[in-house]
């Protein structure tokens, strides 16, 4: 079973189509190639601008401020307003419904039941009895009117008005048919037959030629657009390779061969010893400052002793709690059985 789709069958083409196709495709190709190359360049520039500038700028200006506004302002305020609304409205309304409206509704329902059973139902039955009497009177009047008005009117329409109307309609139909046939053939001879001849022998051939030209121009534009795309991609690859070998590869070689070893040498011979020396200087400075602070503290203590004398030494008081009494064990001699 052949699963591939068979190509659509095309009608045999004449020499006019072939003669139009080749010049049109050449001219359209020459016109479309620059347009396609400019279009591809604009697409690449727009994609680069979108990825590098517009998308990060849009996130920084629109997305993150709105996210922060929602997360840190609107959501907490909404939750607070929800709790406030619950306290101010929902809880009072629930209490009002449960303890006021529900008992009031039960009372109104009981009163309505009593009113319907004792008042409205008897009044409704009396009104229905009166309406039945009125209906019987109206039915009698309807029968009387039918025999006095409807039956004579139907007889008059069936035996007098309908035959007269049919005769008038038949006469009018004959007159209108004759006049319509005369107008039809007059208009056909004067307008329809010349218009049909003009369409069949002039407009249709011209339209077919214009349709062939338009179809060929459209196919030529599509074919030229695809060919121009291949040419544009080839030119773009060539320019990319040229730029890579002129700029990228030399810069990469300089970075890999020159700058990286120089950076390692600078790091090992300059930066790392400088950092070690800075750390040693820092340690020495901290030690010197500590010794200066200790000397100043000692000098202040000596001056205080010279001016105010030696402060009295307070008697040290043992603040420890007395030892707890040892618990009794089998080896202790505190019982009468084990006492020496």
C-alpha cells in the first residue's frame, strides 16, 4: 500500500503560460532577493534587540514591580480587608439572619397560613362561583352570536365573495402575464443577449489571460522568496564565518594564549603576595592596637591608684551551696544493721 500522498495532477499548460513564466520569475527574483536579505537582517536585529534589551527591560519595568506590589501590598491589604469585612458584615448579618429574620419569617409564615385558610380560601371560592356564573352567561351569548353573525358571514363569504374574488384574480393574472411576457422578451433582446455576448466573447477570455498572469506572478513571487531565503542564509553564514575568523577567533586566541597566562602570572607573583602582605600587615596592626589598648588601660589603672589609693579588697564569701546529704546505699553505715 502506497502511503505517500500522490502529487496533484496539473492541467496541461500552453505555450503562453511557459512564455510568461520564465521572464516573470527572473524579474521577480531580481526584485525579491534584496528585499529578502533586508528582511532577514531586520529579523536578526529585532530578535537580538528583543532577547538582550526589551525582554529584560520589560521584566524590570513591568513584571517585577507588579509582582512586588501584589505580593507585599495588595495581597496583605486584601487579606486584611477580607478579615475586616468578615467582622463588620458577615458576622452581624449571620446573627441578624439567625436570631431576627428566621423567627420573624416563621411568625409571618404561620400568620400567612392562618390568613389563607380562614380568609383567602373562602373569598376565592366565592369569587370562583361568581366567575363560573359569568362564564355560563358568556357561553350562552357566544352561541347566540354565532348563529346570528358568524354563520351568515361564512355563508356570504363562501357563496358570494369567494367566487367574485377568484374571477377578479383570474382576470388580473391573465393581464399581468401578458404584460410580463412582453417586458421579459423586450428586456432579454435589448439587455440580456448583448451582455451575454460581451461576457462570453470578450470578458471571459481577457479574465482567463489575467488569471494566468496573476497565478504565474504569485507562483514566481513564492519561488523567488524561497530562493532569496536560501541566498540570504548563505550570505549570512558567509558573513558570520568571516566575522568569526576576523574578530572572534583572534580575540579568543589572544585571551587564551596571552591574557590568561599573564593573568595567572600577575595573580601568582603580584596579587597573591600582595594579599598575603596585606593580611600580615593587618595582623601586625591589630596586635599593635591591642598592645596600645592594654598599655592605656594599665596607665589608667596606675593613675587611679596614685590619685585615690589602692581600693579595699573585699572578703570573698563562698557562694556555693552546702553539699547535699548523701543518699543511703547498701554500703553506707547509717542503719542499725550495718553500723560498726
